[in-house]
C-alpha cells in the first residue's frame, strides 16, 4: 500500500509533467479549475488549483473532500503511484471503476488529451 508521502510525491511528479507539457497537451492543461484527489485507502484528500498547466496551493485534508472541486478524482494510493509512473492506463482504470473522475463535460473533453 502506497504511503501518504509516496502519493504526495506522485502528485508533485504529475504537476511537473503538466508544467513541462507542450503543444496540445499544454493547451489542455491550461485550465483554471479547483481540483481534488481523494486517496480512498488512506482516507486523505489532496486539494489544489490547476492554473496555466500547474497544480498550485496543494493542501492535504483528512477524509473525503470537504468542498466540491470542479475536477474530482478518487483512487487508491497504489493506483495514483502506478498512474503517474506510467504503469496504469488511465482509460482502462477509469472504465473499470478503479479511478473515478468527475468534472463538467467541457473539462472532461479537454482532460481526455492529458489522460
């Protein structure tokens, strides 16, 4: 089982990848939205803001998200680490229910380029 520190490290790695994206990926990441990622097995939420291709102001909260973010993810810590390391295919994990993603339709259309 992934630790809280491993999950935070994975999110930092994801943020770095978004910040260094180019072309279509950069434009897809150029949203200004609140984001949350609930790590279900650790019962911890990381919340922040996706701005200009960066994830900023990340905070850690116990339990599920206290506020409803515009882009919401829920998954296990192991799945987060595997996803960021390229060992887990997002679409398959989402389709099977291992990863949950909730967002507005317009955001989902833009995010599909990233995921």
